């Protein structure tokens, strides 16, 4: 019979970090991580150029994250170890490599974002963007970096700074992506919301405000689809969960109208956070009617009309 101490030791092993590493990843993920690490270690043993070795460890870090937003603790920590190893290889070799250094800085930002150390994450993200620009990164990589920095800066409670970063991302996405691409629509929502909040924060002098608005899209081409000629509108309600939690948010919506100007085929394309606003918006839009004069125009848009609702509660007291 096992002793009590042996049983307790078994419980510790089954509930400690080792268990987390075994249980918070799928088997395929673990296999892919192991293969990526094997490749990086083989590169070091083979004496590949330091930049290539560092890139293999960055590849291993990306494999640990697997391109997903929600990654287990073991995956996050493994990715951070691989990034630090890549950085040490470059440091030992005395290699500048701004493009790779920028990617390493952004990986650090992603890690500290996960740890909810948002100010530290913002510093890494800004350093990463500067290095990517110095290293001649392609415009899509820069746009994605600005987008990530915008979210981190928003979580650091620097709303004006978040607006500037999201605007930089949106300017690039407008050149690179179709107008209805999901990333461009989402960046439009973030930019519209943070710029509007920044204006209200400055004007309200830190007084409490509540805002629900159908705002003109920040995306200029999407703005051409903005349904501005509405004869009847009704502001959606403010979700009670959002109110009590002091949550900002946005919803980017596309809809069609029928011959009577009634909204149909309503699609909530991009929302933040989650589906928090869906019910209030869908209920509110049932009362909307497009202006008959606008509808009579043969060139009037009746499909894929874009609306951007933004919600804000003053909670920035820094």
C-alpha cells in the first residue's frame, strides 16, 4: 500500500504546473510544438547562421501560440522561452537585425498583454513597430502591429493613444484590404470608438458620461456606405451588464433595406466585447426607416449599408 506521503506527492504532481502543461493543450498542438523545438535545436547543433537559428526559435514560439487568441498557460510560457532564446542568440552574435528584433519585441508585448501588464506590453509594442519600420517590414505586418498596439494601449487606459494607433492601422488596411474584409471592419470599429471616446474624455473633463451613438465610420470608404438618410431612428439600449461593468464597445453592422425602407438582412459583422450589444441593436433597428426621398433616388444604396454604433461609459480616471 502506498504511504500517505506518496499519495500526497502524486496529487501535487497531478495538479501542479506539469499537469497544466499536459492538459491545457491538444495532442496535435503538443506534437507540433515538439517538432518546432526539435528543428530549432537541430539548427543550433548544425551551426546555422545566428539569424537563422533565431528565426527557428521564433517559429517555435509561433507554433506554441498556434495563431490563436486563447492559448493555454503552457503554450504562452513556452512561446516566451523560445522568444527569449532567439533574443539571446542575436545578442551573443552581436547582430542588429531590426526586422527580427521588432518581431521579438512584439512577441514580448503579446506575452505581457497576456499577463495583463498592459503598460509594459505597450512599451514593447511601440519599440517593435519602430524596429519593423527601420527593418523595412511589409505594410501588412506593420498594420497588424499597429492594431495589436492599439488594443494594448486601450487596455492600458490610454484611449487617445489607442485611437492614434488604431488610426495608423486603419490607414494601412484601407490600402491593403477590401472594404468589407473582417479585419478592416473591426479596425474601423475600434478607431471610431476610441477617437469618439477621446473627444468626449477631453470635453467632459473627466465627468461621468454615457454615450450611445450611430457614428460615421472612421474608414473613409466605408463612410460612403453609411446610411445617413434615415427618416426614423431609435437609439439602441445600453446593455445592463455593460453599464454595471463600465464597458465601452462597438458594433459594425451591414444591412439592406426593402422597398419600404425597412432594414432587412441585418448582419452584426464585428462587435466588441463579444455579442454584448447584439440584442439591443437588433431590437432598436426594427424601428428604423430609410427616408422616402433618399429611397426614390435610383442611385440610393439599398444593400450593405454600414452603421457603426459606439457605446461609452466614462471610466478613465488616470
